[in-house]
């Protein structure tokens, strides 16, 4: 078995309202950072997985994202895996 590190980003889909992002965007203007627009806030998940190979590790992480870590109706996800 090989250990892998997965770094997962889960973000609200573009067509979904992001109230946290809107609030932060408004605060940027209040701070004089008027150049910053369309802030979107999501979550970052880091995990370790043991698998026979990278392909199996990717499949397991994908399954975890689809089943538990992301709400696919409202969120999208992406991830990177590296051997550790």
C-alpha cells in the first residue's frame, strides 16, 4: 500500500448565490480594495489515503467527494493527489 495526500477544493457552483462571498466583496470595497470583485468562498479539505496505486486513490477520493464532501446540487469540487 502507498500513502497519498489529497488536496480537495469545494466551491459553490457559479449559478448559486454565495452570501459569504457577497459579504466579503462588499467589505473589500469598505476597505478601499475596490479592484477586488466576485469573491466566492468555499472549503479546502486535506486528507491522506492508502491505496495500491494513484488511480485507485483518485477513485476513492472522487467517491468521498461525491458521497460526502460536496453537495453536487450546489457545489463543484476539484482535487490533486500526490504520493507521500
